[in-house]
C-alpha cells in the first residue's frame, strides 16, 4: 500500500534559506518540546553505539551526537562517514547498530538486512532532507544553466569543454572559456551518486544509458573523489571542475552552483522555495514503519528544483540486542524531536515536518 507523504513547503523553505554554519550550533529553537525529545533525554542511559554510512549527513550526526551526549553522558556514539554503500554493508554484517544511507535499501539488500535483524525487519527511517547542488569552478561564470541532457553528456564524458555548443546554447549570454571540463564523481559507493544517477536516468535516458546505483558506472569515466567533503575539496581546488554534492557542503565551501532544468524545461536556481516544491511531492512507498520515499526527479511543477535527496537511518525494528536497541531508540527519538530537527536548520539541512515527521516518530517508537 502506498501512502502519500508530504513535507510542508513553508517549513522546508525556511530551513534551507539559512546558510550552513559548520557544526557548532548549541541553540535549537527555544521552547521546542515533544514527547520524543523527553524520551531521548535520560541521564541514566549508557552504552556505546557504532554507526556508519552517508557522509551527506555527517555534519548533522556530529551536531546531534554532541547535543545528545551532553544530556546522556553515559552514551558514546561513534559514526563513521564511510559512504552509504559501505554503511549499509556494515549494517548487514552486524558491525553497526544503524546505517545512514542517502537511498533506501535496495531489493537485493532488504532480505540481507532483515536476516541481520533476526527477529524483526530492517526499516528505512528518513531523518535528514536536502537538495543536491550541481557545483562547478569556473571563475567569472556564475549561475550557469544546464539541462539534464547536457549534464548527462558532461558526466558521460561526451561533453569535454566548457564552450561546447550544447552549453553555449543553454547559456547564450555567458562568456564561456574553452577550459577542459573536469567531471568529478564519488569514488566510494554513495547514496548521493544513487540519487544523482536516478535523476539522470529519469530525465535524460537517451544520453545516460547507465543504470542508477550507489557505485559510479566505470564506463562513464570521470574522476573519483571520496566522500562529500572530498568532492567539495576537489571542485574548489580544480578550475574547470564540475560535480554534485549536498547543499550544506556546497555552502560550506562557497562553491558555484548551476541552475538545473526541471521536467518542464525551466532552468531553476537552487533555493529554499525551489527545493521545497520537489520535496513536498515525495510519496511514502514503504509499508508499516518502513518509510522509504519516492521522489519525482522529472517533476514538471513550476519553479521546482529537481535534484533532492533524503538520508535514512536504517536499523532493526526489532532484533537488536536489548541494550543496543535502547540507546538507538533514544538517540533517534532525539533526532526526530523538535529540538533535534531544529538543530538542522543552521547546518544547511532541512527539518522534517507534518505527516512525515509524525510517521517517523511512530517508526522510532516501534524499535525494540
């Protein structure tokens, strides 16, 4: 059964309009309270939890861990931003209590994850939302416009110069240099790559013949860089570079971002409002407490920026060791609380809201 799941555009827009400020925010919204927040605050809680996965949410996890352990001093949480693919495999192998992934469990991964849970099933719990920026380094050429077809040509190594006819046609007023294009992609398995290649497949299939996936297709070539921070650094240090990375990393590194054409052919700047228009149409495709989402990358909604991802915390609904389950549940109760979600707004992420947030809290309460 499919449930409609909408994120409130107003709340998301307000969140994304704030600039990323690192991981030193200690002032979540004053007066924010919820039962989840109270449940995630237990000075008597103790234990060590290991987790791994998405580097896209690393700044969020760092902030959450700092705040959570301040009121739960007996807890240690170690998060390794190893990439979504590595995180999921670590969870399947039983070496971490939860994995962060920028895409939900695949059909071939879900049975393995369920088997790891033994007495229950693995569930995808969305916790962090944000758009994926197309970032580039081309001094003097700001606000470049790129269609999905042109992006597919660039990342498929078919368009190799910045003054290529396809780019000129979409940017008639820009002074484009003949600088070689240096297209960077994630070298590690990444949910960001999965979302970006899903976007290319959904919107420019004739020019992107590769199947979407966490691993970058070798036949597309390009240059690899590990992690979101690695991508941001590579683009910043390489004139002529282009890549894809989460908004928080683009903002933290002050990278140029491109306008991307949506399904209606409209070139859209990455803003709070444009990202919200895509995210608010996401549907919950999982069942029960599995909250996997479906995003329409080919959206024709006027003014919608089309490349948006959701980072999930993947864990066992039932089946973790009792003490481990208690700490994981308490931590996720905090991250899903008003306080936990408010902490995202200063980091270039967006808080959950509305019906989806209610479902997330219900899913967390089911962990045992």
